[in-house]
C-alpha cells in the first residue's frame, strides 16, 4: 500500500511544506480472521515521518516512527545535487551529498521509504542550503499598528557579520504564523540595518536589496538599510503578536519578540492570552526564547511587551545600544514620531 504525502507532517511547517495529499489514507491496522476463527493482526500502515533535519552542508537526517528500508533507490532532488550516500539504521535515514549545498538555496528532495511489512511512504522535503556563517542578528524595531503612510515594518540589527542565506522570519511562531520570509544569500556586516516590510503596496519600486542599499523605493524604504519585502503579507497583528527569527527551516530560534494588550488571568487555562497569543507564548517558552519571572514555564501577558500605547509612529524598540535578555525589559515604546527605521534607535520613552 502506498501513500504519498506532500505537506506539513508531525512537526509542522519546518519538516515538510505544501499541503497534505494521501493517495491512500489508512487510519488503523486491521485484524484478519483465519479459517480457524482466530484473528491475526497485520501491519497496513505506512511509516510516519516525525522529524527532518539538516545536519550540515552535506547531510540530511529523517526520523520515522518505525524501522524503515529505502523503497526507492533513486531519490530526486531539484535543483540537482549529487547524492553520495543513503544510510539507514532502524528508524533513521541519512542522505549524504557529494558536494556542499549552496548557502540559502531552496532545494526539494523526493524519495520513498517502506517499513518491514512493505507499506511505503513517498514524500517531498523542502529545505534551504546549509549556512555555516549565520550572522549575529537581533530584532530591533517594529510597528505592529502601522498605517497607510507608515506601514508595518520589522527592523533587524547585525551584531556580527555573516550570511543571511536561509534565515527564516515568521510573523508568529512555528505553530502559528500568518507570513514567512526566507532570506536570500547576502553577506552582511556588523552594524548594518535590515528592514523587512510586512505590509507592501505591490509596486515595482519594492525591490529586495541583495546588492546595494539604494535600489529600493516604497514606503519606509531606507538608503541606510537593506530593504526586503513580504509580498502579499497581511501585516503584523496589532494587539497580540510575535515575530520570530530562525536560523533555518526547522532550526533554532535566533531572536523573538512577544507583544500583547491583554491582562493576566490566573483562572484561565490560557493565562489571559488570546488563542493565538497562547500559542506564541508556548512556542517561545519551549524554545527558551522568552523568559519569565520564575525562570521557566509559559509567560503571562504581563511578561510580554505591552503594546497598548504603540501607534504607527510610536514603534516598539530596543535601546540604542541593544541588550538581549529575551524579555520585555529589552523593549520600550518611543514617543510620537519617534520611529527610526534604518537608523539607531532612540532611548526616549513614551509617557502616557
């Protein structure tokens, strides 16, 4: 029995991408009676892919829910890259390449595996080429309540040079997000600013700046920063949101911010969060990307950045010399017209 899966399986967006399609969907194992009236349990379920990882510049690892064998000895990868080895040990499969992956390049691997009963699974895996030079980089400023003249924007600040290739920015977190952006392979230097425009007009002047910093136009574009554009993005959530930067698809969190206008509620199983906000808080707690007063557990709304007084020109900022404690203490809301996208942040704080 063969099932083909194109999609998010088990670990969500980071392991497989596209929508799930099953040519044959089987939901339970069967019991077949023999001539003597006894039942024998038979395995009719294909393996389930539980985890996919990029190990380094030449290896991928896949983990299944049972011991597997390679069903298709001719996996296909696009764009082509030489496959040097396929090693199977119990539930794990490691694919080795004969040459290095290109930093940040988007690849798709298609292959099939089977369990010891012959039930097979064919799957697609999308991944970005391994990046050995991930820069030091922080989320630095954002305006989640943008307007037409000051649309939603996310600023990042480079603290150590490297290559952006394959870094993943989510409006949200791994289990709940409204938009994603994969950075192309671009060398960046310490002290550079990067602007990711989260609400675009779709005009030709909105150009991703992979070379010079003066190529792009559009609202809030800056000649002092690299501008990138989230095409067709609905923008940032105004009241309850998160932005998360990952080292790669399925990789560790580099930095994150969590904001809300909610109050704590000890009697609520979601602690006072909205449905989406609770997912954001839970994901960041699991990744140890947001700290709490107790040092562990899911943060309460009061431990997130309070966005109540933010406007399109009262952005949420780090200090001019940014600190990173993974907490609301790193952030403040600037006075009206105090936003500084593409330049050093102001340390002035809005006073209601």
